[in-house]
C-alpha cells in the first residue's frame, strides 16, 4: 500500500520559515519524481516545486529563491524548506510522487500552511 504522509505545516508569521516533510512508503522512492503542490481556498491546485530522481529541481516563479526542495532517498522523504513566507503562501500543501515506468501518480492528504500578516 502506497502512502505519502506530509508533516510540518502550521501557523507562521510573514517573513518566517517552515520545513515540510513528506515520508513515502510502498514505492521505490528513488525512481520517482517528487513534487510539492498547493491549493489555496477558492483556487486551483498549483505546482510549487519538483525534484527528479536525478536531483534536478524546478520551481514556480512565485516561490523561486524562497523555497528549496530536496530529497533523501535513504529515508524515502522529500522536503520543502520555505523561507520569507508571505500571506499568499497560505494553502494546503500536497506531496506528489510521479513515475512513467511504472506508470504511477500518488498524492498525500496535505498539510495546511497558514501565513499571518
């Protein structure tokens, strides 16, 4: 059974930092592209950051320079270090595991990040 479990969300003041974690089980973690997405109230889910199996990263323009995605294959965990947080970063943050071989696309249940002004 595949599980992606996010943690680390919470309430933080603008300008503060948080680190999100996503622990994966039931998959060969190292072959998956891992990603963080977010969904703010009343908005569609959007990409925040991706990291490939080879460690190549990609970021949404809105978070580039403030957020850092990383992975620890030995721990089957992906992280999102968020700094200089803004109220507009408030959202539920979801972890995603994606692979083309085998074809697979898994999601966690999300963790809420609230940034107060």
